[in-house]
């Protein structure tokens, strides 16, 4: 039992270190996800997954007023936090796949998909502070600044992975953004409906997923604006 608690503690510590490294914009941030010291059941991808889950939970905490206004039960609130983290993790995989695919088409360097997945996951580090968007007046500004920060880390990650300059990295990330926007406007609509249906089932409310105004498709890229209970969208 002590070994289990020790493993959990060290894993959480590794996630915190990964968030710290991710905030620095340093290319050697990849070391954070390859430094877990214990059991084989933890891979570097799980460290990045922990970063994304933390970001998803923090994002919902930052907009939790919507859920409180709908008088959501505490048990459903906790479940909603976990669900939002998992939804963001799905978006992480989609975003990483898009960047990896476009990078392979544009550049000579061909890093592994798992490396891209890890580094893009670490670019979510600033969103661990998304709960600060609860601050009155400053909340929207903090929300946008955190996403800009995250976007810059993603650019640095692409440049580091493919050994290209900032303009080439921007071309790769920008192309991926356009592709996801087009997919959102076409085949992504049924995914929006499915996502909101799952959200309604988990929260027990009629409120759509309360994540909005994303400057980049760094999450699912298919998130709709929330609708307060009792109002028509």
C-alpha cells in the first residue's frame, strides 16, 4: 500500500514539474516527461496526460459559476471536472495528430508521434491556471492571455520537434488550425451534438459545455458556447 501511495505522489510531483517546465518555453521541456523515476506502468505520455487533465479541470473551475447557477450536485460537479479533463484530452490527441501529420508533409525532419503528443501536451501548462478566470473584470483578459501563452509554447514545441524556425512552425500550426476549423464547420457538427449530450448526462443540466471563445483549436475545436438553463440557444 505504501508503494502505491509513493507511486501516486511521485506521479503527481512529476506532473507539477512538467507544468513548471512547460511554462518556461524552453526546448528541453521534453526532459520533464521522460524523467519519471519509478514503475514501468507510467510512461512519459501519462505525464503529459496529467498536465492536460489538470488544465481541463482548471478550465471548468474558472467557469464553474455556470454550474453553480444550475444548482448542480457536488457529486456531479466532481464528475464534471473529470469529464472536462477527459474532453480536453481528446482534443489534445486530435490537435497533436493534426500537427504531426502536417509537419511530416511540410518538413524533412520526422519526429515520432509520441514526441509530438508529449510536447503538445506540455503546451497546455498555462491552462493549469485557468481557474483565475473567476476573477471579476480581469477574468476574460486572463483567459485570453493563458491561451496565447499556450499557443506560443505549442509553436516552440513544433519548432523544437521538427527543427524548424518560428515562421515554419507558425505555418504548421496555422495550417492545422485552418483544417480543424473547416472540420468543425462540416463533419464536426455531429460531434458537437454528441459532446453536449454527454455533458448534459453527466451534469444533469441543460447547460452546454461551458468552454468558449477559444482562440485556437487547442481543445476539441468543436466546443459550443454555453447556454444558461431555461434559455434557448
